[in-house]
C-alpha cells in the first residue's frame, strides 16, 4: 500500500534519502488529506520517519481527547504507554501492522483501540512515512464483557432449573434449548435439544407471532437486544405467559452472529398483575369519591397550585376559591389558629406535620379536620412545595368524646368510674392534702339483679347514688367502682370524724326504702373507711386498706361501717401472708391434692371421690381451700390453680389405671369464672389426651350461687362438657336463689345437698327440705349426694330416704392420695362412730383441769418468726387447762411451730388470766373446726400463781360445774364459734 501524493524523496550527500520539507507542499498535502479523511469517523493520521505526528483528522482529537494546541506532543506521550512504538518500527520496515492496545486518556479513563499502521512508500519502495488508523473498540470490548456475563447468567439459569434458556446460531439456523425450555413448552424432553428456528417459533402463541417475529428480525438485522413478554402455546394446548430476555452476540464487524435468550414462566405474575389492576381500579374509584381535600402549595412562589374537589365536601365552599393563598387560613377556628401557625412554620423548616384542629363550615358548623402535610424538596434539597391531605374527622372526635366519657364515667349513674376515682386519689396524694376514702357496698346487689332483672338493678343504682348525693354537703368526689360498690373521697374538714358521721348518716338514711319502678326496696349497706396519710402513703395502700375495712364491715353484719385500723386480727394477718405467697405456690410445688370418698348409701361401696386442694404453706402449714381459694379468685390466680388441679387429677387417674386399681370418677370444683377464659377447653382436652382419660371419669362441680353472674358462659360450657362426656354437679345445692330454674336450664347429673342442711337434720323444717330435695332428685333421675355427714343418726335418716350417695367425716375425712388408694383396694367403707371430737392423750406433765363448760378466750399473735407483731384479738374456746398448757378449739387453721407465739386471755374466778405459748399439736375435729394443744412459755413464779388459781378452780368444780366469775360458755362450743366468727 502506498500514497503517492507525497513528493519524491531527495538523496542527500551522505547517501541517505529524505522527504522534502512538507512545509513547501502543505497546501497540496493538507488538501488531499482533508478531502479524504476529514469526515472519516475514525482517527486517521500520518507519522514521519521519526514517529512525529504530521497530519491528522478531527476524529483523532475526539478519540484521544487531545488539546488542539498540543496534539503532536500529547500524541507522542500517549503512545509511549503502549506497544505502539514497537509496531511503528515494524511499519518503517515496510510491514503493515494491525494490533489492539489500551491507553489512558488525560482524564484518567481507559480506552481500547484497534490500530492499523501502513507504510507510505516512494517509487523506489522506500518508506517515506507511516499512515495510521485508530479504531475505538471500547464499546465492543464492553459488549464482549457483557456477553461473558450473559453466558454466566445463562449457565446459572440452567443450573437453577427454574428458567428455560436457548442459544440461536444465526448462520447455521440452529437453536439449542435447555431442558427447562422443553418443560415450559411441553415438548418431549427426549427429543433433540437442537432444532431449527421455525420449529421453535411454532410455540409462540399465534396472536403474538407477528410482534415476536418483528423484534427477532430487528435484533438480527441491527444487533439490538430486547425484552418481550408473550404467550406460549404448549403441546397440550394450554397457554402460559413468559418473559424473555434476548442478548445479541456480535462479531468484530458489529454483525449479529448469535442470540442468547432466557425464557421465564410469569403466569402467576400476570394473573397477579391482572388482579392488581382490578384492585387499583377499585381503589382509584374509591379515591375519586373520598371526601378528602388535597392541597399543594408552591412555597417558592407562595401560591396554591392544586386543590382537589373533596375540599368542597369538607368546607361547603367551591374548591376554586382555595387557590387564594389565605382562603384556608381564614376558616381556621380562632382558638386553633396560633397552634396551626406554629405547626406550619415547621414546614418552612423542611419538616412535616400531622395535626388536628377546627375550622368553620360554610353553614356555620365547627368541623374537626386532620391535616397531614409533608415537605417536598428538589434535587438540591431545597424546599419547593408542600402537599397536604385534609380529612373531616368531626365524627371521629365525637366518638372519642363518647369513648372518653365511657372510659372515665359510669354509663348507668353518670358518676365518675373507677379510673377517674383512682386519678383523683393520685392527684390528691401529689399535693399531700389529707383526705378520707369510703367504700360503700350495697349488700346482696347481685341477688337483686338476678331476681328483679338488670333494668330494675340499673334504676336502683341511680336512685342509690342520688340519695348518697343528697346527704353530702361541700366538696367531695363520688364514683361508682363496680357492681353495687361506690367510692367517696372527702377532703379534709374541720371535723376529724366527719367520715364516720357521714357513714352513720348514710346507714340511717337506708332505714327508709327506695321506690324503684313500683318496687319498695330496703337496702343494707356496708362501709369501709381509710384516711390519708395515716392509713397509707400510696394509692395502692389506701385502696387495699379501705377494702380491708369494707370486708370487716361486711363480716360484722348488716348496715355497718368500719374504720381501718393497722391492728388486724390473726385471720387478717394470715390472709395477708397467704395473699403475698399464693402466686409462688405452684412454682414451689406447695399445692397438694386430698380426696374425700363418696360412698353408695345402700352398700358402702366407694363410687367416687371429690378432689380437694390443699396448700402446704412453708409457715402456716396445711392451708384449706376455704382460706386461699377466695384470694385466688380475687387475684385471678384461680385459673392457674384450676389447671393444676385438672392436670394432677388426670395424672392420678392414669396412675390408678396403670396399677389396676378400682378407678372411680373424681369430682373437681370449678369456679364459673374459669369458663370466662377461652383457654378452658384446650386445657381440658390436652389433659384428657395427654393422660388418655375417659371424660366420664371426671365430674365438674360448680356452686349454684356463682351461676348468677355468668349464666350464659356456663350454659355454653355445660353443653360442650355434656357432649364430651364429662359429668356435671351442683355443689351446695339449695343455698342459691333459683335452684329449680337452674335444674331446668342445665343438664345436671348430680346435686349435692349442702352440709348446712345435714347438720340441722333434726329440725322438722330442715328434715322436710332434705326429703323434698332427695325426692326431686330421684324424680329427675339425678344422683343425690349428701355432704357433711358426720353421725350415724344422719346416715340412717338419709339411707331411709334412699339418698344416693354419702360424703362426710362419718366415712372418711379428706385424705392424701396414698390413703385413698388403700381405701380403693378395700372397695367398701364402713361408717366410723364420728362424734365431732377425737380424744387426745394427755400430753402434759402437769395435772389438767377438764372443763364441762369450756372457757371463752381472746387469742392474739404476739411474735411471728422472731418478730414482734401487734394484732387484734380472735375468740377461741379453751377445753382444758393446766400449769403447763391448754387445749383450745378454733375455726382458724394455725401452724404447729415453736417460733409463732400466741397470747390467751380469759377470766377464771374473777381474775384476768394472761398466758403465752406456742402450738405443739393440732387436729381437725370437725369440718372447719380445729383443736390445738398449747405449751405455755411461762416463768416459775407465773406458773406457781397459775397453779394456785387452777387448784381453787378444781375445788369449786367439784361442787358445781358452772361457777360464776369465769368466762364459761353454756352453748354448744361449735355453734358458739360459728356465731363468734360469723360462719354460716
């Protein structure tokens, strides 16, 4: 190759040839060069024999980004970093060169080049200069890299097995399909993996063929990659949606030689998109009709640029009017305007807000709106616009006001409720102002609700609260706490006993009846009083102490008040200890089960047993359920206890079955409160399934009186239990208020006659009631169980009346499971001659005085585990006494511990006797009655004084069993204690 527009070379004197100066021939050379290469898209240049750049076109400057005034030097510097010079030397020798290289431009970027160097020869075939072309192949290089990436993706797609892929060789018209593509089309996978284009195209849905072929042809013709979504018509004529990504492989001339495609099944996505479009359509329809106002403000130009039609529905004014900048501000309520401006100033600081305020509607109404306004910024972070959504929340605000009233006020009486009452107490404590709290309880209010209905009950509450209101003058805070319980807060007055005077006034006022819807109702009230700060420095202490005072008032009888005193009885002290420790009882494995057998009256055969829970307290010893179950019910812990009893009863029955014992049904006491929690059924089913227990081996006992509170819940639970096969029993039957109604409404298997009837069986009226209950039970085909049977006379009467079953101390006291298992092996139990009294051996070294008429005594607890305590007094009965100790009878369960010291006070021969001692033994002599032996803690001097008194007493008793000047009681000691401690 040669270009002859260069002049001939001239031979120098030294024998070397040289090119005549180009400067003298510039016009001719530049003209030819410019004509040929100025418009050329690639960089074209000529170099002299020294490698210096002589001529070049504009593309060279663009390709290498040279400075036009420094092209020659910059070209030389750039080529030094590459292999260019070595190829230039070869070109000087007459050998044309083609090579690829990469160079860095002055801005640091790397470009890839395809160089061609051609020597320019003279007529004598000597190299005069070198002509060069530099082709920028950077894009092509990137295409190659991208192609490699595509190949990698292709391989990964095949490996993943989720996307079909193909490779089409244009020249050979051959397509390779992956196995997954065969699966997508439904074509037999055993067929060849290579096929012709026409074979592959037949799977494109006919309606998509034209569009698909057009893109395919354009890709082949112009080398363009493409993405397309279309349908495939499978071999079984089913249709799927696919997404296809096609990449083109180009040769060095930029021609398409291969197409590589990935085909993915997007049928699920397409169906989801269709569903989404339908959803969006619905949402857009809703949005178009929502009563929302949308408002956009151009902050830069301080003008409103958009207002939605929904603003009209909020304000009653045309939307067009709100394009005035101040139009919205003029509607804002004056009381909210300052707040709005404070919040809006945050927007100008680039913040957003979500606030509620009031505006005036066009008709004059006050409207509550929610204004959610956000800031919009440009790419430089400059605030340019605010967009706000305005919502009419007037109805929501009205509901909130109603909810707030419901949250803090009682719906029936209109008085503040318990939450308000508590907040008021907190506020008074914060300012340390003395005040009194009164709890006022309408006695037996639930019975009124049950017998007369809730409408009358609600009216009664209104009349009651009105009467209390009328009795109080001055400042006070009166609230309804719950049910028939009210709370009253009295601020400090000049009269220190004002709360007591008011309590008496309230009690006196209810000597007069209330007329409620024609019913003349006489109410009894109980009132508990505590004072701040003397009875507690915190709200919790005050409410607890007020409640304690209320319970004491209720225990004292009808129409009574009680002022809280820190000096509490032994029972109250024990109650506090048990309440504190109860929640840890399960965790500490302190709960145990006792069982009392039920025997068939006619045969003495054990036909069942009642599971009775006991608490082995670490200090108080064995605690009966009568003491801790009410605490559990108040605290909500009763559900955990019920679950524990159920599981352990099932575990016990499973053990009996595995040991081939005589298995009998076990009765479990269940409070109706348990059925209020939705987990009672899963817990029951889990226990039955875990221990593989036949449901008929369980009987649930529920007291009739508790039905008054939760009849609907219990009725539903009973229906399911009956279907399951669990037996149902009414406990303490006859003590409720609608027994016959409940027998009719609930499918009861067993009724248990309360022990209070059995103990009075000798009374003619009671005898007739028991006969009636047994007759009714037999008529309804129910099992009748008599509870609390203790004497042969009671047993003979019940057997003659054909009472089904007997349960009581006559046959067995409640016993641990080990003793019951012994009984189950015997099968038959015989009645013991139980007299309610078990003789104890003489445990004292001193002569004791047995008392025909026992002594009444006040007992208190003076030392508890080494700590002195100051408690109130509890009445007990002393059965005998000596210089070393005494035996007494009580309704309280006390522990046998030397570190708990009691004090006894009684009168003997008109002398006040005070003795200290600790319990050394105890036994339950009758259901709910306990006998204790006490060893005195006494000095020798005190003992000598006591011996003198007891000797005198002994001499007097020989003459007369009942001596004046002694605290003797002539009543039956059990009846006496019942009355003294108000036990029903």
